[in-house]
């Protein structure tokens, strides 16, 4: 391409944790960097994470947390049944502690190294100000280092000449902007808002049996552009799933009704039958997978009654919802929110004075629901769940006098792959060769996961993969630029 409007060393596509970490790393190494973001504001979904994964960090050391890099690597690989790419996993695990220190050097504050679910290693480094604080800190430092950050400027094409990356084509104010660069790093955040791709690659129908959360404009731009220049595909079908009840826009996230619906009481599918040990709700991936299997019509139900609600109000919840609503929290507004939903005719919350009436409102066979409740109450009375072996301490009978059903849905926080990379975050083509100058990370890159997000062994891994893959890509891109200029 003979005419360029800009010339830089590296172009970063996307301003989430991956892109900002990559851009700042490049700039700290002396590279001239341009970062393009198609949205009006920076950060995307990275603004919302509450904590991030790391092992062998200084915060863990002073807390006598002895979970090692080797243990984390093995646990992640075993969770994936070795379907994850071991070199990618090892690279992220090994980089994680230094990334926490690097973020602290750039003004990010962490309040604790802890867990956010039972039986999990203490890998969760809680961020003061959540992901938004990380985005602000990285963007501020990147600008100070000279990174040219442009919002509302989508990159539409990657240019490859002579087998190497040569630049990109972006759109600025409706005009084509051709940018020369030897390095391109992709961090556009996956494709969760692309209905056609979601159906094609995962089998779900977006907004019907899969509800996207926290994602805007994620249409797979970076993945598409990488494929266009020869990138191989990996991890395109992997999703980060969980279950929320209710999951309708009419209910704000973190409302007391959602908190009540997440507790391990009695859940049934659209036929009125139990579909899991409800205590798997402590682990997002487990309950997300179960919900996806038994919510083909788009929903299932959390069943509450007055006795269950009164116990929550008296003793507090058991299952935390994020780090804001920990065990012991009392959802004091739950009755108020139920009545408000009923008053506006919501179809997400149903109430009745008998099981038969509730079944009719749910659209299930009354006999099926009554048999389900009878069996469940028998399990509660005997202290043993013969069907799914739910722990005895979570067996509380469903007995009224008023009965409630809340629609639960399978929710997705993001897609988890698309572009094949190696442990250096270099993009790999279909012949297993590196595409010189092209890197990818975060939700665009495959290889970190098998078929599910390994939340029980690596809490906070999604944000950590974004941050660490961005740093690793930036470091290796600097080495590539040095070699190219030699």
C-alpha cells in the first residue's frame, strides 16, 4: 500500500484490559503505539470485573497462601481434561504475579487475596474500584507514555504484505484511515453480541436461551480480521456461563430478588422437575452448564416460599453473589420486589396460594410439580437427597403458605476464543506457523480453556487472561520489532 495516513510501530485494536495492557507494555519499551477503540468510551467489559487471578504474588506470600504456579497449572489443565493449550496456560500462570506487581506500580490498589466461592484456592485479587479503576490507571499511564488512543475509530481490516503484518485500515469520521505498523495486537473482546455467530458456533439463540451480560458491540471484529489474514481457529465454541434468576432487564443486577433466586433451595426446569443439586450455584461454570442443558426453552425456575424467604431474612443468605453480597447478607427488599413485579404484571415472577395454581401459572403439569415437591420435601425430612446428593445443610422443605416461582436463565459473560495463539500470544495460521507481527489475547484468543471456564480452580482467570495476554503480547512484540529493525 503506497499511501499511509499514519505510521507507527504497533497498532492495538481494542481498549479493554488486553489492549491497554499491551499498549502500555509496548510504550514502556519505547514503541510508538496507536490504540483504536470502536466504542465512545474505553474499557468495555473490563470495567466490571471485581478481582483477578494470580499465583505466588506478594499479597499471597504475606498471607501464607502457598498455592503454587505448578499447582495452578496442573489444576487448570486437569479441569480442561488437557484440552487447553498447556503452553498458553503456563505462560499466563507464570506471568500472573508480576502483572499484579506491575498494576500496583501503575496505581492500581488491591484490597485482598482471597476466594469468592467455597473450596477454591485463594487466587482472587480484589481490585479497589473494580475493573474501572484498572482501565483508568492503564489508560492514564498509556497516554502519558505517548500512546495515541482514539475512540469511535473501528479497525475494519488488517493488512499483510509479503507474509508479514504491514498495518491496518480504520474508519475515522466516515473516512478511511490507513495506518502503517509492523505489529498488530488484537483485543476486541470476542463476539457475544453477534447472534449469527453465537448460533453457528455455540448452538444458542441469543436473547432466547442465552442472555448476554455486560457486553456491547462485541461482534467478533478482531477474530474475523485475523481469520481474513490466515489465522487458525481455536476455542470458538467456549462460553463463560452462569445462571441468574431473574435475568430480565426489568430487574437490576444485584437486586434482592436475584440474590434470593441464587440460593441453593429448590430449582426446577420448564417441565417442573429438578435438574441439579442446587448447591452447584456456588460455582458459576457448574450452574451455567446445568442451566444451559435444562433451559432449552429459554428458562427454568427458582422456587421460593414464605418459609424459605423468612429463613433468609432471619439467618442471611448462604451463596454469595459476587463480592458485594456475602454469606449472611439479608435480602430485606425481596418481598417488596416480588410485589412490585406482580403489580406490573411481570412474567418473570409468579405467585400463588397453592402448588396447583403456581403450576398453571408456570405452564407446567400440576401433577409433575406436586410430585417434584413431594419428593424434595421427603428428601428434606430424611436429611438425604436420594436424587442429586445435595448436602444436608441445604435441604429446606418447600411448604408455603404462599408459593413463588422466579424464572432463571442461562447467562453469558463472554465468548472465550476464536484465534489460535501460542504461549507468546503470536497468532498461528492453519499450517501451524506464526503470522509475523500479529498477536491476540483476551476474549479473542483461544487455548486458555477446554470447554468451560475453570472457575473452581482459578477464580478471576478471565480478567487475568486479558491482562496477562496483553502484557505477554506486548513484550514479545517488542522483541519482534527489535529483530525487524536490526
